[in-house]
């Protein structure tokens, strides 16, 4: 699995695309959205809801701060 993740990152890095590779640990469903914690280097928490993953990814469409980066996100 780790080798697959390395290949995935290598493919993105050598592409001409604007990309963001989101890293997370566990997906746990919450009834409502919660604050999203972000960190460029370390996991800021242990889980995040699929709703908040989607919200983060949609926000990235109009936000270039993580282009070409691999942020960790959690709630």
C-alpha cells in the first residue's frame, strides 16, 4: 500500500496538472459539519467526516494554497 501511495504521488508530481493530494486517517460520520483542521506535515487529529472531506475538496477548487501539496486534514 505504501508503494502504491508513493507511485501515486510520483505520478502527480511529474504531471502538468494542478493537484492537491489530501491525506487523512479515519472517516467517521458526523451529523453536522465540524471545523476542519489542516496541517502540511503532521496529522492534526484522528478522523474526519465524508461531508467535511467533500467540503474541503470543493473549497480547494477556488483556493490555490495547496496546489502541488499533500495536506493532512481532520476534525
